[in-house]
C-alpha cells in the first residue's frame, strides 16, 4: 500500500489526534496508508531542546518511510504556510519523493498580500517595503506544482488519479 506522510500545522490543533485520525481514515478511503506526525512515540526526558530534536528526528524518519507527502499549506499564524511544513516539503522533495499540497485560498500571492495589508491593487511592495513576487502563483515559487487543490480529500483524489 502506498504510504503518505501527512504534513501540516494540524498537529497544533486542540484536537490534533482526532484531526490526524480523520486524515488517516480519509487516506484509507482512497487506498493509501496515512501517517500523522503525532503517531510517533517520543520518549525523551530532558530539556525542551532535546524534546524538539527528538520530534524533528522522528518526523524526518517518518518522511523517509513514506512514499508521498501530502502537505496542508494553508496560512498558519499569518499569510504563509507553517515553516515546519515547508521544511518537510523541501526535505521530501530533496529525497525525490512526490509532494502534493493543498490550500483553501489559491488566489495569487500578490492579490492576497494586497488584500491582507490593505494595499492598492497595483502595489508591488508589502508594508515591510519588500517586493511581492508576482508569478501568478498562490504560494512562493519554490512551491511551483506542489499546491494542486484546496483540501485534503481533493488532493487525495488527485494523487489517486495521477499515480502511475
């Protein structure tokens, strides 16, 4: 069975375990085996740094074990996706794994920033005076071809349809 690592900020939800179980059940309904980061058993006593390191290593090991990464790239604590998820996407891509993502808002990044920051429709710089990339993409250009749908289920259907 094809295995899928379920990347995303869902681990920070108050009901994270329940969210993970629902995502795994959804994967199973499409014929995939889902693996949620909270499936890892972390048994480390020590400093917060040591715990963080153990979680990171366990998630990386789980990515290695899976065939595909399915990434929730919805905004997290701002307009951009969770940085940990972005790390996992890049890591999996570097391993040569297929990576598919979803985001509920797929408007062009420039339009999202203009709207979020109340900028003029022709603004090319954000409030921090940094240029806004304008490639007609919803996410940073490094996510080119990663964001394929607007939710997990539609992305699983996409994966099932495009797996060869």
